């Protein structure tokens, strides 16, 4: 791989190295451009295992791109992303860094669940079949076991009575909860949510947030892009405010939401609260 794509991981103590960290997610000086447009400008953040980070920021600030870089939907131009001790997209052997093979990438992606604004369920499959599909079709789990586990997951998101329903027979909120169950079926070590309630009617938002709150309580590591400030305040361990491709400020909800230090953060919060 070309050296300019990613700097070799720096040994501890080497000049320019970052402090060692055992955070589950380590995003370090990540850069990403689309053509001449630099969308991520040296973004760094860490997410310790078992914690929830809420990403806030105006439209176009780079939040989705950052999540997509973590989940291999985009490649980064510089910096590095480490999840559970592994570089995203790259393998190290000795001092050399190699791009991962598609098979290695697929394996790494399976450890990271992602839930989008649009639920993207398979319309011709029931809720249960949607949840069973990847464990059976992608990693070859035995179907009876996968079905049992899928039923447990549907119960966990409050949909045990809707296993046989098709997406078109479910509300948006119910579809989103199936999408969460489907992501959980692969036993991810990290869950990414990109505005999971933005496409929902207001009265359906609460049930989805409750499922996410429950997931956080059970110890799932999560990065959540949302404008739901109440959720951020009550669930986030860390709130990160992004604008123009940079992290403007990060801290606890009490710090970033209730006592923002930067004018840009205050302006944004006023616009959404
Ligand atoms: P956010 O999620 O914070 O609204 P995005 O990460 O979606 O922001 O987008 C950040 C910027 O990158 C925007 O200006 C957007 O238009 C641009 N962008 C995102 N994806 C692409 C792409 N595939 N090609 C070109 N520009 C893109
Ligand atoms: Mg977005």
C-alpha cells in the first residue's frame, strides 16, 4: 500500500506517536476528501468499550462520512481507525502495512453493526427472515439456532408478536427496531447508528430510542448520530460536536450540551433544542 494512504502504526514512545489507548474505538487524525472537498480534517476521538458516544453537528459536518469510514463504506485518506485492537481496512505484518483482502474486510465488517436512517429491510422477507438472513446466509449458522436467536432479538426490541410480518405491514418505528435486531444478530462488538429516528413520525421515535437506551444499559459500545438532545443527555457518556469536518468540542453531556464552550456549539444547540 502507498505510504501516503496511511502512516504506519507508530511504536509507543516514537516521536509523534499518540498515547497508547485501550479504547475499543480509536479514531486518530482521520482525513477524508471527496475530490477537492475535505470532509474530515484530522478527526480524532475515542470510544471506550461499553460506552455511548453521541455525535452532534449540522448537516454536512461529516458525521455520516465518519461512521461510514469506521464501517468500510468509505476509505480514509489519512490517519487511522482502530476497532478492538485492529486497524480498519489494513493488516500489519512486521513494519509493513497491507490493504486487507475483500474477505478480511468482510470479516471485520461483521463485527460492526450499522443502523441507517432508512431501514433497508428486505421487503420480500418477514421480520424474522430479515433477522435470520445474515447469520445463516453470511456466516453459515444452523437455521434452527439462528431462528431461535432471532426470536430472542425480536423480543428484545419488543416485536415478538410481529415475527411473521412483512416490512410493509410494520410501522417505520417497528421496521427500525427490526433493523436493530438484524444488526445485533451478527453479535457486533460495536453498533453505529446514523440518525436512526430522523425518518420516523414523532410518535414512533420514543420506542426506537428506548431500544437503544436498553442496548446501552446492557453494555453495548455505540456511536450514535442523532439530533435527539434528550437522548444524548440521558444516555451518552460522551458527546462530540462536529462542524466543518472537525471536532469542535467533546466531553460529557453536562459539558457539551449544558455548558458548551464554543459559539458554534451554542448556535447548533439553539437550532435543535
Ligand atoms: P453529515 O452526515 O454530517 O450531514 P456527511 O458526512 O453526509 O455529513 O457529508 C459531509 C460532506 O461530504 C457534505 O458536504 C457532503 O455533501 C459530502 N459528501 C458526502 N458523501 C459524499 C460523496 N460520496 N461524494 C461527494 N461528496 C460527499
Ligand atoms: Mg448524515
